[in-house]
C-alpha cells in the first residue's frame, strides 16, 4: 500500500495519464494537417468543388483537434517542474534544447501560419493560402521531430558529459542528439503511425456518411484518400517498426527481451505468439513460439543469439550495482502485442476496403457507380457483397478509427515502461528524478484534478467532433468559389463561378 501511494508511483501515474491522453491528439493533428493540405492542393489544381468542400470539412476537424492538443500539452511542461524537478535539474541542459526549438516552431511558426489559414480564406490568393496550410503541416512534423529527439535521448543518451561538481548532465553535441539513429528511427515510426491514425479517421467518418447515403461525392473521395493513406502508412509503420526494433535490441536489450518474455538467452531465439509465466521465478509455464523468428527480427539472422531477461538483468547488476533492472514484464509483453495487433488490423482493413471499392475498370459494368452514388462493395469482378455484409463493412470501417489510437497508446506505454527503472537509460533512475519536496497528498491531489479536467475536455472534444462530423461538409458560398486574386481580398469579376466535378 505504501508503495502504491509513494510520490514516485503517483507521479508516474499522473505523467502517464496526461501523456497518453495528450498523445491521442498528436498523431491526428500531424496527419490531418497534411491530408487537409493535400485536399486543398487538389482543389487549387483542379478547381473541383468536392475538393474544396473536403478541405473545409476535414480542416474544421483538424482545428478542433489541434486546439485540444495544445491545451492538454501545456500540462506536460508543468509536470517537469512540479513532480520531476530533480530530473529537470539533472538533464535540463540537454533536454531543454530540443524542447526550446519545438516551442519556437509550435508557438511561432505553426500558430502564425494556422492563423493566416483560418482567417485568410477571403483575404489571400488561393496559392498563398494553400502555402499556409502546408507550412502548418511542416511545422507539426518538425515539432514532433524535436520532441522525439528529446525522448530518444532518454532512451539512448549521447552527446553529453556528466559534470560531477554540479551534479548534472551537460550538452556537448546537439547535432548528435538530433541525428542519432534512435531519434531517426523513432521519428520514422511515429510519423507513419500518425498517418495510420489520420487515414483510419478519414475512412471511419467517410464510412459513417456513405452508409447513410449523405454527402456522397465528398465522402467517396475522402474514403479513397483515407484508404490509400491507411495502406501506405500501415506498410511504413511495419517497416519502421522493424528498424526501430533492431535499434532497441542493441541499445535496450532488456526492453526487447521483456517484449518477448524471453527469460534466458537463446540461439536461435523464438518469437513468442503467446506466453504465460511466473515473473518471480523467471520462466514461462505456457509458451507458443515461432522458432528462430526473434533472432531474425533482432539481427537479420535466423540462428543468432538473443540475450534474455535474466541474462541482461545480471549484466546490469554487474554494471550498475545491486537491484532489479527488469521492467513490468506483463505490461511490456502485452503492450507490444496490442501495438502490433491493432496496427496490423488497421492495415488489413485498409487493404480490404481498397479492394472492395476499387476503380470502375476492374468491375463489371452493372456494378459500376457514378461520383454521386455510394460505391458498391465488390468482392469479385461480378460479385458484390450482400447488403448485410456491406452494412457490416461500413460498421467495421467506422470502428477502425479507434484501432490506430489504441496501437499508438500501447506503443508509447511499451516504450516508456519498458525502459524502467531508468528515466534516462543507464544514467538516471526514475526514483532519483522525482521532486524531493513533493508529498503524497500534493501529487495525489494534482493527479485527481488533472484527470477530472481531462475527462471534461474529453466530453467537450467528443461533442464538438460529433457535431461537425454529423453536419458534414459545408455548402459553398460565392466567396468560397471566387477567392481573391491578390492579398487583401480583391477578386476577379470575370472569373467563372461554376466548376465541374
């Protein structure tokens, strides 16, 4: 009971709750910014109304999401000083540098251009206005990069030295911090996973409207964009995950051994499909495995040696002194599987959806539909799904929105909890990073307050999204169809007002 209510435990719970909650908005912000920019580019190039309607629809959902992301993200900064002051003092010279760059980009670069995009529809020429949303998209991606570089330093500290007199780590090579392979592979994996979220979000909402035969032209286009994004991002996430896994096997062998419940080193090492074991005794009582696959995933060699949990724990005891250097094994093991399972399910649903709604030339003439008709879900060239199965596909497509969010959340839980007991791997333990003057009552009070606040914000977010999702794409006005020709709002009176689909 004392351990459960210790300031360190409560501080970890508070940071975990706020971080996972905040990260629900981050991947959707990154992906929706780019997808909205892509749709607006299509409108500028083709002048088709469906692209402009789609831009305004998805752009509004993007703005709701980014506003909530900013609000929930601010709390993260406060916690470094509130609950983790010893951490901030020890690594502030290093950790603060990439976060300072992120703040400059997030609050100056992004906010400037997002303001121009919001208020510039009737004041900026369409190409300049388009450039604004692309700058917002670039800003979100760069912000993510700097944050991930800071996190990667915690996973694999480089470019620093320990100042024994001041008792802190000091930055010696900022470029190395930004470009180490941990940061590059983690960025690649996180960005592709973010677009998996955006693609699923677009597929789910498009399916919601198409199942009800509403806003068909815009939603057909959005569905296809979402499905293609889902497939490309899913494949990218799988490739980047494999690369990141290989980096982790070398840099954090304990984390990856825990992810596989591999207690003792083996050559070749099997990949665990299912395992149940006794953590205290350090072995599995039930194990379903694929021989040699873990060796290949770790070293591209089906017969290579992979160290186990017991081996790494003993090695770290010899290196860092007495103690238990194992993370929470069940959380690491099942978190790794939830991440992979829900991510791959999203990719599978995307592949099935793209096949069922494929282009007209691959369908029999009687199954082809027009731009203003709900697409037939065609299994074979001349065979469509039955109405009942078709209804189930739209339902599954709607629920797909949640799958990548679950995968992302478990991915971060695995990444952070798999590093324990280190807050900076091999340098600073979590127990030594907590604010020394904060009591159990203070941490518990702030954790409850923030959790309740986030619950209220969740209700607001869901209500806003549901309201504007149900409303669908807006009707276009004359001003929408006749944008300014120069900065300030002047329009071309001779410009034609009608566009073809």
